[in-house]
């Protein structure tokens, strides 16, 4: 009930509360207020619906334009590789036009607002990042790259008769340097594009990363070639290079034993090859050269600068290159300008492009049989007649080289095959010219042990048995490390080696034992297993099949090296575990794989520290 002031008061217990009736004016005011709220809500809904509709429309437009830009960009790259610069110029222009249209959509204020919404806005933000990259790709890379034309096209770069178009490379060098820098920056941006919950956009992100990475590799490699290839291929005067053919059935640090060699000569882009010869031309007593105290401590006992059989025990190819240069000069009086290494697996990649070759006796050598033929069959076919076997292998190499220096019908595929071989360490190049060597060392062709503090684990096998049992060797390598807390962390490198030599009657040359333990069965593989670890790492313990073992300690280019010797009986697996304490350093873990015959399983669980 109300008191004398007219205000409502609480009713007495048991009595119903009485409410005052609103006046007509009050009722009308409430109705007007409700209408304003309803109108406001309606306008808000319309604004939200309109905003969403606009975003949807612009999103579809941006997506369509982005896809068209990427498609035309791919067409431009393919046209460049095919040497069709006219088509490349047209489609690169189309790619740029659609990329700019997509950029206009995603640069608007509403799009940026939508992209800033936590979680829900991630597809918009990722699309904006991708569009910016594609726009830069077309404007900063593809359009200028068209001007490089023939330098990017393998069809115009590799001419008949093993000749290289050096003039095209030199003319395009400035443009290639600019586009290489631009694509490297865009590649880094692409790899850092944020992932998103929307599968359609995330798939596009992954596709773009692959596309930009591929183009980055192409242009960077071409730019590097334009820097050093003209001089290395004789543009300023004749050059010569020692070529070592490695037999990785008997493992050495850079791959395999030096089994044969040739000398190639380059003059103004034209390349010729001297006769391929087996290692029977080399001696075991050359005058040594000085490669520094660390090299001497690590490898001096095997006389690598004096005995060709151990000339490439180190995985750092520039050491092998210098040793081969020295040996060749002592043998012939000629000082070559550099060195190249390759192996039968790389040869199989090349044969897959140039086709089969037929030996004088009618036998066909193919991509499928060349590895087995040269690293297994030849040993059983010729038994202990090493001279006959080496003549046969010389014939194989000469026949392949002869075809390779003729007309190349698929130059792009050949470059891809050589690139694959280089990426696997099966094609290595060293130059005696410091500026050229500095460029080579920045590429896989350099095959170097990096002087770098980042986490590192390189497992190196050198055959100690003097046999060819590494043809049957398979490897598993695991590298793990603790978290990034603290100045140091514990790490572990586990190596499993399996000797899968099948039962059979093998010659001592193939399966015999030079220095194996007494009583070990024929076919036992004796190996020197080295680990190059992270700079500053300390070895706590090493075990072989769970039993403590002794490790020889040395260093290679700032990396500590720990070596153990292990015997692997036929059909068995040996596990070697290195337990280490290493500095907690920034950078991703690097695990180079020694180029042997197998395709090892490599597992890495090393946190990346900031």
C-alpha cells in the first residue's frame, strides 16, 4: 500500500500488493521506447547482415582473383622454363592484374577489421597475407624474370654438344640477382603465413608455400649460376676439373671410395671430357699437403693426402677436392681448377632422362640397373680379375659420358636430375678460386660441413674392412634433445646399422675382412662410425648394443667428432647410442645424410630454441 507520499510500501503479511495504473501518457512513452529499440535492433541486424554479405562477396572475389593469379603465375613459370618468353610475358601480366584486384579487396578497412577478430577472423587474415605475397610474386618476380628469358629456360641455356649459353647468363645476372632477393623474401613470408581453422583456406596456404618455395629454388639457383658459371665454364679462359667417380659400396666420408676419374675441360661454355680411367692409375705415396691441425688429428692416421684410397674420408668435400688436385698435379704436372664428385646413384638419375646406353658388347645400361650393375654384379661377374672389372666399369662410364655430351632432348629434366643428385650430396663441386668457392659453399653443391653453431648431427661411415659390403648396409638415425630451458641440454643420437648381405659365395674383395675381430664370420662389416655433433657438445657416454664403448675424439670445422668402431655380422643390426650435453642454441636442427646406396630413415625431435 502507499504511504502519505504516494510511494509504494510493502503490504502487510497475508495481504495482496496493489499496483498503480499507468497513465495514458506513460503507456504511450513506453510504446515509443519499445519501437525505438525494435528499430535499432532491426537496423543493427541489417548492418550485420550487410557487413557479412559484403565480406562474403568480397571474400569470393578475392578468392577467385587469388586463384586466377596463382594459376597464371604457374603458367608464366612453365612458359619461362619452356623458353616461350612471349607467352610468359602475357600470362605474367594476367597474373599481376588478378593479384592487384585481389589485393584491393583484402586491403579494405572492413576486411582488416574482420581479420582482427580472434580465431573467427583467421581465414581473413591468412587470405590477406597470401594475397600480399602473390601480388609481390607477380610484380617483383615474374614480370622482371621475363626479361631474364633464356637464362631461366633450360631449353635455351643448355645447347647441343654440351655447350652452355654463357652470354645469356651474364646478360641476365643483374635481373636474376634482384628477383632472387625478392623471391627469397617472399618465400620467408609464405612459410610464416598463419594457419587457419578453415580447411579451404589452409589448403591454399600450403599450396602457395610449395609454389613460392619451388620458384625460389629455381631463381636462386639460376642467379648463383649466373654469378659463377660463366667463369667456371671458361668464359674468361679455359678451365679444367678433376671428376671423381665414387664407389659407395665401400663407404667414405663424401660417399664412397674413389673408384675412377676423368678430367673435364671447359672453354667458352663448351665442355669436353678426357678418357675415363680407373683408380689403378693412382699411387699410395703422394707428397702430403697441409689441411690444418684438426684435419691431421682426425684423419692423419689414414694418410688421406698421400693415399688415394682414403682421400675423401672427411665429409667436407673441399678437403677431397684439394687432395685430388694435389694428387693429379703430382701425377701429371697439370693443376686443375677444381674438382667434382658423383656416384652411380646420381648416374641413374641422369640415365632416367637421357635414356639407356648400349655397351660395345650389346649389354644395356639403364636407370634401373646401373647401380646394381656397377656396385654388385661387376664384382661377382669378374671375381678376382680386378683389371677386367675396372676396364668394364670404365667402359660403362665412357659410354654414358659420350651420350651425355651429345644432344640433350630434355634439358629441363636433366637439370632437375642433377639438382636431385646435388640435394642428396651425390654431386659435389669445389673450385680453387676463392670467390667461386664461397658461392658454392652456400649451395648443396658445396657439400660442406658448416661452421655454424645450430644443432647438428652428421653420422659418417668409413669402411674399415677393405670390402664392398656397404652395398648391403642400411641405416636408421635418430636425433633427440631436451627443451630449451637452461644454457645446455641433454641430447641423444641413435644409429642403427643393418648388414643385409644375403648368403652366398663372395670373393674376399667383396666380403672379406681386412681388420675384423678374430672369429668374425665372412660378410661381417667393420665400420668406423663418426658423429659430428653440435659445436660445443660434450660426450657423456657411448654404447654399442647397450654396452659402454670407447670413442676417439677429434674436431671438424668447429664440430666435435666422436668415432667408434663397430662390427656388424651378416643379417644383424648394431645399435650405437651417443649421449651428449650440448649448448642450447637457436636454429633448426641440421642432420646431413651421407650419400650411400640406401635411403636411411631419419627421425628428429629437437625443439627449436629462440
